[in-house]
């Protein structure tokens, strides 16, 4: 007998600011963007940080040309869901390495923006059975988890603490969107169409992949309807929660 999927718990919404840190333009649009539209609609401040510019993402386009195109698609996509701040850290697409340089970059943007919640992408080795994750996603997600904690310790990367920049240990949790180990979700029923539009804004990238007949709406419906059934809504975006509160919280 098949077991019923474990119900998902709703994410807390008693916060005001979040920072999204992902590897590539388009990473946040495969589900999480619909949740972000929900939160910006509540008046929350959300900013995006892209570790790379996705410049190696289109086979038929040289990275020097691709970089500007993908950055603009991400800026346009973010605006659709109510995000006006998008930064690009300039790490090399496809060859991002976990290490001190990446941790320091994460710590610096966290110290600068001082968010309560940090959102990243799935950094487990798979998205599900047979669906391997990509190396940049894994490196960035691990560095996000570590760099967020580094940000609160004034003795780690102390050279950053100039011109009024201070440590920031106020991040309550890191939420990894699309994790196969997700136990939480945000209702995205009312903002689903906005989420679809944000993914469709990556038109040149999607066409460059050569996915014949691929539909952003159908893709998101498949994933987000499944998460919604576990949350008790029509559509939902699923997240794995990593609590940064000592001893954990009921958000775990």
C-alpha cells in the first residue's frame, strides 16, 4: 500500500525582510518566485543576489553576450514579483567552488542587507529520484548556510567591518526552495500566475536550452500542485528549513 505524502507545515510569516541568494538567474523562478510574490504583496522587503550571471547557460551564445542578456532577464523577472533589488556577484558560471571566497561574499551581503530570512535553492545532491542536482547549486547552498553564520561573528572576515558595516546575527533561518527534504511550504495559490510570468521572463534562456514544447505553466503546475496538496491549498512552494536559532524552533 502506498504511503500518503507527509503534510507540509506553513512557513512563518512574522518577518519583514528576506535575502534570496542563489547560483544563477532563473534559479528562484522554478517555484519560489510565486511565494516571493505573496510576501512582497504583504509589504515585506525582499532582495535578490545572484552568485553568477548565468553566462555559460546558452550553448549558442558567447558568455560575454550571454551575461548581459541573462542579467536583464533576471531583473525583469524580479520586478514581476515585486523585487526591485538584484545584485550579481560575478562568480564564474558553471565552476563555482565552495570555499572561503564564496563564504566571505555571502557574509558580506548578509551584513550589508541584514535580513531576517535567507532563501536559497536546493543544495542536496538530488532534486528527487534520478534527478541529479548541479554543482553550482550545491556549492552555493552550502556556502549560504555557512556564510550566514559567519556574518554574525565579528572575528570571521573582520576585514569587511569598515565604513560602519557591522556583524549581523539576526537571520532566523535559511530556507532552501525545492528541496526533496522539504517539510514546509508557502501557499502560492493567489500568486501562481505571477510566478509563471516571472519564469516566462527568462525567454531567451529557455529557448536556448532547446526544450521543444516546454511550458513554464505546465512545469510549475506539476510541482506546485503536488506541494499544494500536501499543504492543503491549490498551489504551494516547498522549502526545507534550516533554523539558526540556538536549539532550533518549531520552524524546524
